C-alpha cells in the first residue's frame, strides 16, 4: 500500500514507532515509550498526543490496568500512575498497514526516496561513511549525504567523527581497525526500534 492510502501519512518517525509499539504492547505511557526509543519524555508524550488527535489512539480510563491490556506488564494488574494510551480500531488498522509495507513508503515520503533502504543498509553496516553507503545505495554521493542528514535530523541515525573504528563496529570493512578520515553514520536507538518493529511484516 502506498503512502497516499495510508492513515499514517504525515506522521513523523517517532509517531510511526509509537503506533507500532502500541500495537505490540497493547497499551503504554509516555515515559516507557521515551525509554524504549531513547528520546526525551516530552517528545514521546507529544507523539502519543498526536496519535490521539488523529483518532489512532485513545487514553485508557480507570485507576488500574491489567496485563491482558498492557502486555509488557508482569503483574496481572497494576495501579495507574501515568496516562496510558491504546490504539483505536483505526489505529490497529493503520499499524497493520505499516507492517505490510506502508512504513517504507511513509519514511521515503517524509525523508526522501531511498531513506528506508538506507536505514536498512545502516543496520547491516553498523558504522559507515557516506561514500561507501552511496555505492551500496546506488545513488550519487550528494544525494546520499542529504538522505543521511535527513535521517539524523529525524532522530533515526547519528553522525560522529571517531579517530578509529574497531572491526566489530564497521562490518563492511573486515580490517581489525580503521583510521577514520570521514564523518561516520550509525542507527540511533529510535532507528533500531523502528526497523525492529516495522520490519516484522517484510
């Protein structure tokens, strides 16, 4: 399904992750989402409120929540000290469409054609610089660098200029150690989590 027919059109990467997370978890709250995605609490709460505004999520009422609803809870029932959100029927439908391929289209629409594939390449490579990634992606260096910076801006990747990289970090180069002369990119925690949940339907 293309992004034009997707109820998630216009959601940012954190909103897309929040939707997929609620689909898996059943119900959760802002601080938990922030911890899992590695983002500030206010960003996580804003993402949940945006899902609510769009009719994709709703607040759970009552003083307690059962682990049949909030599947990540170990106790059979816990008292609510946070505002819990769960998906509406429309939200569950949207999450299923993301897992069937709509997520790639949403990310490409938001960040540029090839952004989803580049995210997956970063997961395989570990740490890599733009020149190698542009070859793997089959795009010009300038276009690839633009996509990488868009991923960084969206919180899906990080950029650094380390002095050296060990073999375990940079999987594309089998050297024991690489001296670094470039800006290197890797997945952020949010990028890892989005790929983990979004890639399950692929």
